[in-house]
C-alpha cells in the first residue's frame, strides 16, 4: 500500500481506497491493460540439417510483420533423414 494525495481535498489517503475518507471524493483507479496476442501455427520444411537458421530464413516475412516464435517442435513422423519438418507457433500483439 502506498499513500497518494486526494485530488479534491489534498489529504494523504491509501492507494487502495475507493473514495477519500475525508471528503468522499471517488478515487479513479489506474487500469492496467493486459496485452492481447494473436497466435498462429505454421509448418516449415528444411532440407539437410535444417536447424534454427533455416527456420528463421523461411519465416522472415512473418518476423517483418511483428510475429515472434513461441515454440518450435520437430515433427519426426513427417520428416526424414534429408527433410526436416518443424511445427512453429508464432505470436504477435493484436492490432
């Protein structure tokens, strides 16, 4: 708890108070907004060893649009020795 100054009477009051106990002035609470994100899942196929550099190159268009990687999973069932398939989950702030 911190003390703030009432905008009406100027006396010190608790930051948790809904109104000033001295004059009754309602205290406006500062609302914090939770950023909302949108998600999308993409499949990336890389030949050879693949790896993170190949994934980043293939997703450069998404990165330029504000997307960032949340997780990457290699799909062994769809891949093979020469071809690697990755499921990549992306997120960005909603506009």
